[in-house]
C-alpha cells in the first residue's frame, strides 16, 4: 500500500514510517525539517528511512498550497497518516500566526489533497489537550470538548471539525486520534522526559510544575505506533445508529471517527521522575513551581473504544519505557 506520512522526521512520524516500511508498504514522507528544535536530531531520524528503497521524501512546507497539491498529484497515496504540526504550547503563544499556518491552513491543504486525489482514508493526529477545562475523567471521546485552554488545543479541535466536514461533504473516511503524553526513544527535546534527563545528567535542577501534583496517561511510542497503524488499516465508516437529536461527538452519519489513544494506567508525575532517577542512577534536584498557564493537573485516557474496535492494547509500562529512553539517550548523546 502507498501511504503518505506527514511529519516523517518527527518523533511519532519517524517511528510510524519505519514500522510501515518494515511490513512492506511504500511510504512517501513529508517533513520540511524546520528549526523549532534540533534539526540534527530530525536528520538522524530520517537517515534510515532514506536508505529504504520503498521510501521517498518531500521537504515541502504544509502551508505551501502548490507544493502539497503537487505532492498528491505526483504520488497519489492511497492513505494518509497526518502527524505533522507545529509543536510547543509556549511557542504557540509567542508565534500564533505560524501555528495557524501549519496546523490549520496546512491541514486544509492535506484535506484538499485527499479530496481531489482519491485518498481512501485519512488518519490525523489530535491531542488530549482538546479536553481543556473538562475535569470529568477518564476523558471520553463521547464527551464534549468545547473549552480548549491553549491555541495548540484549539487548532487540533479545528482539525477535528474540518475533517468531519470533509467526511460529510465528500465521503472521505477520516479518523482522528487524540494522543496522550507520548514518550520514548527519539523523543522531542522540548518534552518533559528529555528535559529532565538532560538536566539530571548535568547536575542541574528540573522544573516541576504544579509542585509535582500532576498525573498523566504516559504512553510509550511503540504502543502509539501500533494504534496508529491499526487505525490506518481500518477506514472509518458511518455510524448507522447515529442520532442527530443526541449527537455523539466521536462518531457520525458520515465516515468519521475519533479515538483516544493512550494508556489507561495513569502515573503520578513524581513517580515518573522517580523511575527516571532509578534508570539514570542519579537523584533529581526539583525546583517546585506553580501550574503553568493553559496546563491541566491531570489527564486520564478512556481508550476502551480503540481497544474494543481495533484491538489496541498498550504493552509497555513506564518502568520499561523510561529505561528504554535513557538507554537511547545515553547512546545517542554519549552521555
């Protein structure tokens, strides 16, 4: 199968592309290698993909309408896994126009490519951040997400609504995946596990927000990849029982579906740090700070739909996952 993977030099995208190639798919990767974080890391992720004869790469910018149109016209992918986006909550506050150009306008270009070139299924990344001010946990796809707390979350909510409109108007099967706190080898340098590891090894304090009173559905990247590919292999269909008088946000009378993808086993942040200390063989010096603007104290994922309908079953606990990350970090950075 020919599959377009956007964000293929990114954390999750590179892992997804690698798994697809391993099972024999033809992968077209899209990533402009922007300098939001270390481009060297992105190139290192990309290197083994470029060596595979079934992989081809485009360095186009999502916001470049003509370039994305040409990409679809030339390669004609059967399915699309859209993982590219401008990352970073703080970056969004400082650079909102860049954020919207990538995450909203760029997503429109992907939708238009799917519409005009016969794509049979679009899988796209959303986020647990869409639950925003909601504190009714575990978070369920069948509950409202009308109160995002960051521009990042708002752009992802916009993606969900845009995808539904294209599923309704043009019959394009669309599946949105709400990721919950993904971690693992080749992760992003701006994420907590990366920042904590770097600081602890340097003997510097780590910033612990909300005085450590956080819990998260930390999800190992291999488990996420398994869920993404399972979703890709099963195009969404219309829900014959969908009731417009009591509309279910997760399904539709169009070929559209939303799933949470995470780990139902919630872990306190301080336990996560303790596991990291054990893996590194060093104690962390913690700088306790108040809750960040736009952040939420806790997230708990209800992934029962993904488990029941697609057989998704996370296998890696934080003890194993953090250990794997530390092993990779020490090898990659010779730390």
